[in-house]
C-alpha cells in the first residue's frame, strides 16, 4: 500500500513494456532471483499486487512463452482495472493480451483486444501504446488476410489430390485443412 501512495510509482509500473527493462522492474517489485512462477502466485489473488505489478508479470509471461498464464492473469488484471478505473493499466494489459493471442494464432480475438486499446483514452497520453495498438491490429488483420488468401490454394489442392488419391485418410486431412480455410471470420 505504500507504493500506491508513491507519486513516482505509476511511471515505474508502465516503463517495462516500452523500455526493455522488464527484468529490472520485476527485480524491483519481487526481489532478485524470484521465479516467474512465484511472481504469478504472488499477484494472482492479490488485487493490490495485480494493480502494481500485473502488467510487468503478464509481459514476462508473454516473453517467456507462458501464454496460458499470461491470458489468465490478463483476464484478472483487465477486470480489476475496469473496476478500479485504472484506464491506462486496462489498455496496456489488453495490448499485451493481444500480443499473446497473436502468438497463439488467435488473430480475430487479438484484433478485438487491439481495437479496445485503440478506443481507450489512455492512448492520448502514450503514443507508444497507440503505436503498439496500431501495429498489433495490423498483425492480426494480416494473419486473418493470410488465412483467407490460402482458401483458393487449399481448394486447388483439394481438387488435385482428392482426384488422384483413393486414400480416405488423405481425403480426411485435406478436408480438415479446407474446413479451416472456410471458417468464417467474425470481427468484434
């Protein structure tokens, strides 16, 4: 609670995402040599810790490929930030969540997260956050477009290989790939 009253702490909590000093930030919050698992345990059920260090821990989860943990923590942080009207934290965590979703190949969900960041009042004060939202949205739309562009190629492959093969397993695999390409995109 002392940190909540420290005037410099809001700047400290936001710096790791944009300054590449994530390890220094985490060391300052949790102590040296604390594992990411211990950090996750420390913040997941403590609202004060989530508000103070949640974004840094979620970013560390993203960097270390612990995407499931990052998604779980981001849901809690977004909910808590909305309740406490911590608009900047809300937007920043949504941006990190969008990057995690891109890593998981969930482009439509990522696009929705970045769109929320772009609509946030927080981007008026932080051009880096606005740029991250624009870049993330571009990456998500590119992934969606790439999936759509693969449909003609998938159908061509289907016609060529199914006509030349009588193997039901080959046909099933091709049908699965075709269905993925046909799956409709639902923008949020």
